[in-house]
């Protein structure tokens, strides 16, 4: 007996039922990104973590210097760095040059933060910084092609951030924390100068993308107090729960920032101001506290991501200096439209709304099938070998035809070598 699975409606297999227009691809903006997601992205795209870290630091440095040359506020810098990090995770170095991506991110941030600057102004400021002996103006024709490239990259940046322009500003919360702890003390001004520079350095890591502004501000205040040896006990006594955060998040951001200063200190503002050993000692202390509290290194860390190298850990076969040449990839803003396999791409901000739309759409497009088992008797063939050998028929007479038994190609049982020689001796024979 062999089971036979048959559909309830056999005609449905040959006729495709139209389910209506496709819902399309829904993308939801994300305010925060986990470290495991960042590492998974680098692993899936087979990117060198150390090389990508260098390009990230170089891109943020371009944004910082250009922002200072254009006298833009720090909120524009925060937005530009956030857009740049998200764009780099979506489009790595082989796709776009990191310098052009940084300038395009600054161009988008100027629009978002209402500090409008033209693309040619941004390009001109960057050009004058690189070439102080050949100053030029924004009307120069050399900016025609780069300006089109930046405008073309603007669309890809907006799509990479899923049209989510919400940006966090830790400097505001940092000022409130310092004022609450130190009050109106005279050292507030000097303390805030170092803390402000450290807030700029923090955007050279992924910490602002992973945690809230309050968490970043607490870490900056505590690390500044430890470096400057100012009111250390007062800042360490801050309870993260009173500021709507937790100890795990504070520890993760603290170690991310210390990794930046210990591995890429020369590429920061605060790193060259203090001895490297001071940062190493603080890092050892934080690691011991983390071990005593049994806290994982990253929030919601999974075991599968432990083997992936950190984005700030240098590899043996990778450059570790910021003096590496720029990326060889060139921007191609005039790419053709991507094939929309799932219809139109829509960007929404409410994840619950996207899930409800998907559930309502699936109710009308879901195919239901019923199966049952039916026993069918099949005849079994007899395996005995009943084949019989039929006798060969009589051989035809010799003739002048071709083939077996005819003409010279036939077989003559009387034709033997002995008879051939006898015929030759008798004067006869074939020849």
C-alpha cells in the first residue's frame, strides 16, 4: 500500500489565483541598535572590522573639521555622525567613498537641524582645509561633479536611516548633570570644557546609536571626573536608575569609550591631553567591577556573536593607523533603480502599525489546503524470468547482395584455409 496525497481542489494547482496588489516592503525606523546587530552586519558583509573602524574615524574627523570651518552648532555634528554611522552600516567602503559619505551626511544634517548649507559650501570648506595654499570659492567649477554626487547620495542616506530623523543630544543632559553635582563651583567651566570634548569623541564610536542620551552623559561625566580627578566620589555616587538607565548600559558605554582612547587615542580630542596609562588603569578598574557584578560586556549579548572581532579591535592583517589611504571605491550616485521584488517600499515609524498591516494583509492572501491519505492497490509484477530463447531461423543462400550471408561478406562453412590451398594446387580457386 502506498499513500497518495491529493489536494482538495486539483484545479487550483494549475490556475494561479490572484491575491490582489502586493503590500510592498515595510521598513520601520529604529532608534537604537544592539552591538550584536552591528557585529552581525560586519560579518554578513565580510568586512574587515579594523579597516571599517579606521574609515569610520576618518569620516567623523572630516565631519568635525568641516563643521568647525562652517561654524555649525554641535547638534548638526551629532546628527551628521549618526547618519554617517547608519549609512556606513548599510553601504560599506566598497560601495561608496567614506569622505563623500561624510560630507553628504553633513549636508543632510544641515537640512534636518535647520542650519542650511549648500552642498557647494560644504565641499568648498573641505577643499580649503585640505589645500590651504590653494583657497577657492564655492562658485568654482571643480565642485560641479562632487556637488551632484553629494545630492545623489542624499537619497541613499535618507533611505539608510529609514526617514527617521530623530537625533539625540547628550550635551544638554551633560550640562544638567554637571551643574547638579558641582553646583556653581568655579571649576565647572574647566570641567565642562573637557567633558564637551569627550562628548565629541564619543561619536567616533557606536555608543550614541546603542544607548540613550542620559546614559552617554553619565558616562562622560564619570570618566571626566576620573581623568581630571575632580569630585570623583560625587559622580560615582550617581544612581543610573534615578536617570532612567541601568548599570549594564553605563558599563558598556564606559568600556566603548575607553577602548577608543586606548586604541585610537591620537585620533581624539581628549586622548593626547592625558597619559595613556591613566585610561588603562580606569579600564582595569571598570573590568573588575563588571566581573564582581557578573555583568556581560554588551547588552543582550548572544554567544554566537562572541567569536566576531570587535569593531575597535585591530587585526593582524589590517591597518591600525588613521594615515591609511582613502577607500578605493568611488561613489556612483547615478545607479539604476533597484528591482522592487516586493512592490513599493514604505517607511513607517510605528512598529505595531506595520505588524497589524501585515497581519490584515496575510488574512486575504493566505492559501489553505487540505490533505488526506488514500490507500491504492498497485499490482506487483512477477519477478520470475519467463523469457525464452527462440531458435535462430535458417540461413539464406549466398548471393551477390550485401550483408550477412550474402556476397563476399557472408560466412561459408566450407571455406577453410585448407580447401583454399587445395583449390590453388588444382589450378582453380577464387583468384
